[in-house]
C-alpha cells in the first residue's frame, strides 16, 4: 500500500544549528516523547485497538535518534573547524505536538484500504484459454466460491462452472457438460438460493441461440434442471424465495435489430424447474432485481430503451386478482443494459449507446434514479459514455462505472457529480464496481485487466493498481468484465486470461 513517507524537514534544522549543545536536548526531548506516548489514556486505547501503532512509533523514534546522531556528529565536526565564538540558535521543538502528529499519520494510514494477493484459480489449468467474465457467488455455510468461464476452443466456445474453497482456491468440483452435452459459454453470473443449496445461472454469449437457464447442486455440481430458450441468457438471475427471474436477450444483427424474437423476461420455480411465466421485453440483457414486495425491475436494451417493473406472481394469481404483469414502463434516452440496483424507494440503473464490444462514434450514457413505486424519474445524470456495469450506493453517493474509463461518483439526492477518476488511462470500465466492507473504498476493473482501489470520499487511489491478466497474456479482446465480489475481508474477481483471483483486504477496509 502506498503511504506518505515520513518527512524530517522540521527536524533537520535543529541538529544543524544547535551544534555540540544539542545532545542534552535530544535526550530530554526523546524522554518527553516516549513519556507522552505511554501516559495518555487515549493512546492506550489506540494501542489496544491497533497494536501495530506502538511498533511504528518506536521504529520512528529509533529512526529519529539515528538521524540525530548522524547530523549531530556532522554539525559538531563542522563547528570545530570554525574560528570564532560558537553561536547557539536556541531552537526548541514541541515534542508533544510531534508525537500526536506521528500518531495521526499512523491512524490516517490505517484508515486506507489496501489488498494483498491470496490465491488464484485457473479453470482450464495452465492453458489460459478460459475467460472468467462473470462475478463469483459465495456460500457462507460451506465457505465455497462458485463461478463460471467461457473457454475458447479451436472453432468455438464452450462453458464451465466450478466450485473452489474460499480459503485456499482449491478446486472442489468442476462441470463442463450437462446431460452429456457441452455447456455453452457463460457471461451470466451464478446466483445462490437463500439456503445455499442450489446455483442458478444462464448460458450463452451475445451471438448464441438455444441456451438454457440451469440449476446445479451446490454441494456436488450435479445438474438439477434446465429450462430452454431459443435466445441467450447474458442476464444474471435474481432470486427471491423459490423464484428465479432472468432476461432472455435478443440475437441481433450488425444493425442492432433482432434477427428472431426481440426478447423476454421469464420466471422459474426453483424447487421444480417449472417455467411460471414470461413477459415480452425488448432485449432484457440487464440483470433484474426483485424488491421485498416481489416486484421485478429490469432494463430494456437495444430497440427497447426503457426500464420495466413487473409483478412476480403466477399467471393464475394475477388473473384471480385482476392484475396485469406490467406495473409500469418508462422510456429512457438510451438502451438500458446495466444491472438494477435497489436503494430504499429508488432503483438506480445505467445505460448508453455503446455495448461491451463496440463504442458508438458519438458516445453517451445516462444514470437514472427512479421511484420504484410509480416509475417517476427523480433525476437523471448524463455521462460521457455508456454505463454498463453494476452501480453501487453508499453514504449518499452513487458510484458508476463508465465506458470512457472512469468511475464517477454522483450525489444520491440529485445526481450531481462529486468526483470522477480514470482507472487505467482511457481503458474503458465495463465491469461493475464494488465497495469495501467499511464503504470507504471502491474496487473497479478496467478493460485492460487493471484492478484499482479508489477512495470513496474523493476518488484518489487508495493503493497501487493490480494486473489481473496472466503474465505475458494481456488479453486480446480486453474482456475484463467480471465485477469484483466483496466477501468479508476477501475480494474475488475474474479476468480474461488470469482466471479467478482472490485478494485479502488490509487496513481500513478489513
């Protein structure tokens, strides 16, 4: 972690000017310094909370003593060679203030979040052909991590889903087939049921057809059921109770027009694998969210340009109540392909005129804050390019990944910009962002595989940046699309060529 180096500018003149008479001052001052550190109650409390602080202070004191002795000997030698009376500058230092300043700097450094490497997992061994495009899921009861990959074969892609131990990254199981057939590649992120017994995930990349929504046993990886769609499922499922809801996106031509069905949202009963309902929505590549009242929210992408709210009850239940599936639908200025974020009575979502592969010649994007009850727009904020990844909200700020390479922080109350920060030059930020456990640090991934830690307060870098791709394999397509997952003190994130990585937080975010 990068920290501000200790500055000794205020100390050096003391030794240079005081000459041979400084030794008693050094001894007396250091005695006072250490006495101050040991006496105050607040410092004892600090030492109990952060036992490394006294070590840092002690080390700093030793460093000061060594520096003092060096400068003392230098200045004494210089003084002895001079002719004429010796002049004392009479300079004194407030060691009380110095001690408190040193402690303040140590506390400020402790508030910063850094990370250290823990382990990585290569789904296809050392070949490096597996792209981890999705975000991992975590089972607390078993301390297991579940994720997917898209593996490039000689002529095509296939998929795999795997389970590793969260502590070590050791593989527990891996599946490449379902009912004897190769799995299709995965972009959709796996979702766990509340009891952590089942994993639900969609299949397919943007050009794929005839894909499935799949359910696997979390303990063994054995397929439980699959529900077919003529389209693909890049949307990540949302789960509430026994219900899984996901979007089946359109297969489009070069003009972004659907070549077959325009897309729909559908719901499946997890316990049986039965499809309960489907509702036409143009290109619902967005990952939905389900509120506590059961309302489903999802974005409508190309040829849709909207946000839609739907009831999640079965067709029979809606018919008995005389209700329609759609609660409201509001137009948006651009395709809405970003995942839905719920914050109280608001839903926050992003979109724009670019996608994960192609940028519009005149890039533009938007973030919308919508009253989830009636669909009224509270505010909309323009961005310089599309917002494609997950948005997070914390402490009155909305943190947004933007395709122009920046993370932008907006004010939750009115959408006004607070700060923006480039993650890795102009490399687009396509993946979603995540927050440290204490909400003080934003984790963001650029298209080139750079992981950055940004201060939530002002966007400043909180640590050095980290390369997620394998050494010597920077990635041909720039498909670092995995949104980091924060799990306790661990950060889990996928890469294009480096597999699944695990980092551990140090400092303030631990």
